[in-house]
């Protein structure tokens, strides 16, 4: 679908007689566009709004310039007079719920919410955008009370739960407290579901206080409690993308084909400097590295090298669109859902030892006692000499002589210098009034089968402090440059 066709289709859809305001994502779904076109839809909607062809309503919902549906017009009239509010519905375990109006500031207290009795919610589910008609009386704990008169947009139609059977009928108990009663499912045999399987259902009819819900199983995740099934359930429950579209993978492969470690383009060449990475033992990618040199005048020259991911993500490319949609990598106990395909996140943009990699590099000159002198920022190329874990660096600091046989002399010297400068910077920070907040981090332990075997507290040792101090120094240096 070209740009002109997309614009015409959007206008026709939004100006249709039965249209109700929805977000661009829903418009893309109704036009049956692939996920990688969502960015195009958002951009086109924004352009049409600027040209006066479409308009944004509450909560950034897309609406026609002149609302044509009588029911919607009446609701807007009610909202304007204070009789209606639009907001997000949240169901409580007792069956009643609350609506937080869309224009409520994030920091506002809960007394801005509207109480919705159990029999006044229609078939709204938690997260749905709804229109509420306010009552004249106050409700639960003195809150405003109302009833849901319209469900503007469903947060989702798919839910994760556990399949079971009763009296020959299949049901799914949805995870969490979104629905109190199980949802009946037709023809569970179509997906070969068995008792206690974790499944994904598509809701056909949402439950209300008057009727039960009905759905259909669209995916069987596996037996409850089996390794990996719980993680997959979380991925499906939150709609996390665990696969990349083919055009995104092709774009990543093309970047890999074009990349050459022997071509550093017009980048600053730091490949001759001794450089190391320090990361957790279970790190899947290495995105920062450190180099450090003592200058003849007694000053330090610290290099903080951050993987230059942007080099491999051309603006407007499938990779760019996918990264925008994902926004971040998601780290789960037994896997990572990367923002970019692994060929980039775990290879081209990972500062692996013994490989030439592209970076954004901050070089900071400091006096012997850690005072800032100058900062330079480069698009650079580096060559990491060694990958260390935090535990290895702690062992080195505890007995440096024991590591002389296993480390090259320049790497051994670098670790010692890094510790010395980091402690100088740390003392300066605390002398300037910095506070140390040792909150701790708990990590889940998995056995060989992927089952939870326990948990442990991650200690913030001196090796962590080295990286912490250098990252803070780089942040401060860049902030000075941006002033």
C-alpha cells in the first residue's frame, strides 16, 4: 500500500458511520497491515492531523474532524458538560473497578478516580479505555461513582491462562485477577490442548456481571511448570515480541555483509590502545569498554567506549522501525528479547575480545587527583584485548601477583591503573557530598533444566565500583560538552 492509498484508507476508515476513536495501532490492525507498517501509520496519521484531515481526541485517540456517530457526539457533549469522563478501567478482585480519567496527572492521588460498581462495568476488562457516565452520588470511600457506557478501545483481546475441563467442557482460568471466573473455550482439541496446559486465548465474548466469557484457544504454550513455559507465558501475557519480521532479519544480514573489521572509515583509531570489558558472568552482550593511559605530565587519559549501535541502524530502515516499536531489550531470567536481531546485538555491536568494533568514545583528560581537564568525543574503532567478569576483577584485586602469569603485562597494568583512578574519583565524589545508596540486587538462580532453584543477592564490590565511576565520569563529561 503506497502513501496515497494509505492516506485514503485511513480517512475512509475514520470517517465511517460506525467508527469509534481508537489508537493508530488499532487502525493498522483494521487495515490488516503488517506490524512493520505501524510506524508508517503513526506518521501518516500525524501528517493528516496537521493538514486538518483527521483529529486527535482524548488519550491521543484518532477521530474524524467532525464526529459523525451520534452516540459518540452525545458522549463528547456529556464530557464537555462534566457528565462523562474517559479513562482507563482497572478491575479489583472483588468485581468492582476504578477508572482513572485520561487527563489525570501521573502524580495525582487516587481520589481523582471514579468508582465503578460490579454491575456497572458492562464487559470492561482491566486496561480498557472506557467512557463513564458520572452519578450524582458518591461511592466507595467517598470517590465519584459512575457507570461504563462505552468501551472505546480494548487493551487486548488475547490472554494467557491454564486450561482445564469440567463436566466435559473446556475452560481457561486467566492468569492474575483480570477475570474472576474461568472462560469457556470451544473446540480445545483443535489446538490439542491438555489439562494443565498454559494456553493463549482470543476473547470472543468478554465476561460481564450478567454473562460468562467465551474464547478460543489460539496457542498452546506447554504443560504448566515445564521449563521455559512460565517464561513464554509472560512473553505472551505482555505481548512481548520474540521473533523478528523477515525484512528486519534481511536488513540485519545486509549490515553484517557490509561490515569489515579492516575498514574503519573516518573513525578515530583506538585499536592500538589496551582495552578491556568488565561485565556480569552471564552477560549476553558487551556494550562498554575501558582504556586508560598515564600521560607524561602525570595526568590520566580515560577512554569510555560505548558500542555504536546506530551505525548499523539506518534511519527509516526496517531495523529502525522495529527498534522504535520494541523500544528496549527485555531481560528475562533465562533469555533476552533483544531490541535488534542477534547478528547486531550479540555480534556487530558487541565489543567482543579480539575483534575490531565501532564505538562512540568519550576521552577524558584528568589531573593526577581526578580533576577534569578536557573532554573529546569520537566516532571510533576499538579492539578489546580481554573480557573480564566482575568476579575475575575482584580476584585480581585480592591477589595481583597471582595474575601476572595469566595476563599480558599491559592488561595487568591497565587493571591496576583502573582501580587506582576509580578510587580517586570515588573519594572526590563523596567529598563533594555524593550519597551511597546500597540497595542490592536480587538475581534468580536457575538449574540446568531452567527451573527456579533459588535466588542470591548481588554484592556491589570494588569491580562494580570501577565501572560505576567511569560511567559517571563519562556522563558528567558529556553533560559539560552539551551545556
